C-alpha cells in the first residue's frame, strides 16, 4: 500500500506580494504551520507521479493524477480510503495516453487535460465530451469557470513554432466560448499556473507577469517581479546554478498573491 499525505499550510506557500502591488516579502519571520488534511492509502498501481495534482469535489472525494501510469486517475473517499482507478490507455472515449492535469467542474464533473485534448466526465465517471486543446500538447494546467468552460494554459514555450495561444477556452461547442485567449509576443514565455477566482481567470507566467481576464472583459497584465526573485536570479547566474522555478500560485481571502518558488 502506498500513502500520500495531504497538508494545508496555515501560511500559504512561501513568498507573498501585497494586494497593493508591493514587491516586498510580506512576513520575513513567518514560518509554515502544516495541518494534516488526509492520508490517501492506495495500491501500488495508484502511485502518483512527482508532479501529480490532487483535487477534491463537493462530495469530499480526492482525485490524484497523473499516476506513474499516466493514463489513469486514482480516486479516494473523503476519509482517504482508496476507491478505484479510472482511465485506460487509448484514444477512445474515456481513454488517455498522457494525463497532464485535472480539475473539478460544476456539479462534480471531472475535467481532464490530456493528449492535446480536454475531456469531461460525469460525477459517475462516464464520458461526456472531448475537445481539442493545444495547451495539453505543450504540457499544461487547467481550471474551470463556474459556467463549465475549461481554461487551459501552456507550460512549455513554443520557441520556433508558430505563435499559439498561451491560454485557451474550451466549451461544449465553439459558440459557448465568448472570451478571447491570451497570446503573447514572446515565444519563450510559458504559464506556471492558471487559477479561477470570482469568475476571473488569472495566469502567472515564468517571467513573473500576472495576467487576468474578468468575465466578458479584456486581458490585463502587470509585472510582479519581486526584489527577492531578482536577487535570486542574479545569484544563480553568478554561481552558475539553475535559477528558481515558479511552482504555482494562489490568493488568500484578503486578496494577497502567494507564489511558490523553488
């Protein structure tokens, strides 16, 4: 049996930027206080990848993917007991070759980003639909708007390829999508994460640009490169070691932006 322990940090992530746009560390002397949420115990074939994502639906169930077998998703009860594995290798309905990310949609639908596609499953894990997503082909993150529209963001830059949307929207049909995707001039920029908060889509890119789009609105961008990150980049270049990566981000209830960098 394998065990995955989920923890909640009372102080979310590692570094913060104030809602007013301050680039200082919010609390230099703070420490992370961790609280165990659940221990997910599963069989060997439910072992997750190091990059696995864990999401939870309104019933309290946990979904873990990708696993070492990247075509499968492990499901656990609200108490952490293993329930089942869904998915299988293939290209047909309900089949996956390589899962990238997953999210929970309205009414506990499960939305899976994989193989240059976005697939929607019912709360009983039956196939609903699948649409093409360039974001999945280039790696990616996924989030879901309250309307059920899926938002995907590329995690790899396109370099010499033709310019593609960094962020794309996917509905049951093209007529459902009324928001424009995000395309940037630089082909070397990629998305570190995508978050939906209060119907607004937020994307943080690897150059520390924060992009947002409200419902029926246009994209706006703001530079939030904090001083501590600039110092880390300078030190990494001087010492010839890798620069810090952005692992993700979230917002606290008081609207502060917290960034995971490692």
